[in-house]
């Protein structure tokens, strides 16, 4: 499989977790969802996070994206330590620096595709960079669908709108939790292809949680979580290599 030569890639860190822990509950009902996780997400890199159900994938994503608090350790987005921010500053950072794509497309039904794409920027009172927006819309192949409402679009097209919405403000990093979980394999492949292109062609940084080895193979690297810890990492993954790694979890009696 083809990958960007290392020399062409930026080594700057878009987001970093250091000794990150997240504990839910107390005493006997305590759950350690993240256990001293340290991981870097470099700029212009596409990372997939995999692991058995309950291994802490969503928790890691939510903590690094500033959507959830953590118990100890630190998280930074670019040069900003999340732990040092007040609620308002955190909200602003999420709005200005981070793009999100969820399993449910989360589009507003009364708005057109274009209005949905620019909504976060409209709310923030920011003007979209026209050239960039045009590039994103072209790449995602939505130019002839911009005046359609979500109900007039297929699931795959709706998720492409959601990808364009995440890209529109040119965020420092995009997080997706199972972004193709609601799509059939063809529509999923399209969305994954666009995410990969946004990294290769536009230099975006993408972090995606998935349980699907085929989806993970679109990434530049896969990190594997088990019991709240990073247990392995695969570069330039193939679906087979990822599947093999997942099978080793099953052999230990864990579910996936
Ligand atoms: N709000 C919560 N309260 C208590 N425990 C939680 C909560 N959210 C997640 N957990 C627990 O934390 C662990 C990691 O969950 P999660 O990050 O959702 O895993 P994954 O996304 O890999 O399936 C699981 O044991 C889960 O039950
Ligand atoms: Mg999850």
C-alpha cells in the first residue's frame, strides 16, 4: 500500500496525551477506563484507534478532544494544555481548533447541505475561507447537492456533508468515533477515502475510532487499546494485519 514518504510528513504534534488516566466511579464500582495512556497524534497523519469493546477508545477520543474531563495526566492540542483551560476557553478551543464526525450524522434537517457545512462557522461568527470551502466541497463530491436537505440525501451523502462540515473551518485536528458505523461498505469506503484524501492532499490531521479492520487500513497507523492501555501500534496497516492483531485479543478471551 502507498504511504506518504516520511520526509514529506510534518513531525509536529497536533495532539498529545501524556500519562492520561480516566477513572469512573468510586470504590468497588470504580472503572479505570484509561490507565496512563501516552500517545502522540502528528500533523497530517491519519490514525485509527482500535481495541475490544470497553477498552477505552471512546473515552480516549473524548478526553483528547476536550469533550470529557480526565482524572490525571495531561492533554494538549497544539501548544495548548487542556487542563489549564476554563470551560469557556475549552468551548472556544473545541469550536476553533477541532472538527468532529460522529456515527450519527447529526445534520440539522431544516438546513441545506451547504448551510449544514457552514453552520459551526456561522455560529462562531467566522467567515469561511471561500477557496478552502470550495476545495473541500469539490473533494467530497457534493457540488451538485448543496441545496438539498439531509432527507433528500443518502446516508453516505449525509456523512459526506458531515465530513465537509468538520473540514470547513480547517481545524487543527478532526476526531471521528465510528464515522462509518452507520454506512454500508460502499458508502463507508467513500467517506474513508475522503478522510484519507483530506490528510494526503489537504494536510489535515485525523483520528478515528473504529472496530472495522477494513476502515482502519485507510489510516497511516493503528493504535490498539486493551483495558485502558495502549498495547500495540501498526504502521501502514493492511486489513489483514489489523485483523490478525484483533484475533489475538479474542484468543485471550476478550470480546471485540
Ligand atoms: N459514563 C461512564 N460511567 C461509568 N463507566 C463508563 C462510562 N463511560 C465508559 N465507561 C466504562 O469505561 C470503559 C471504557 O469505555 P469506552 O471508552 O466507551 O470503551 P470503547 O469505546 O472502547 O468501547 C468501559 O469499561 C466502560 O464501561
Ligand atoms: Mg466506543
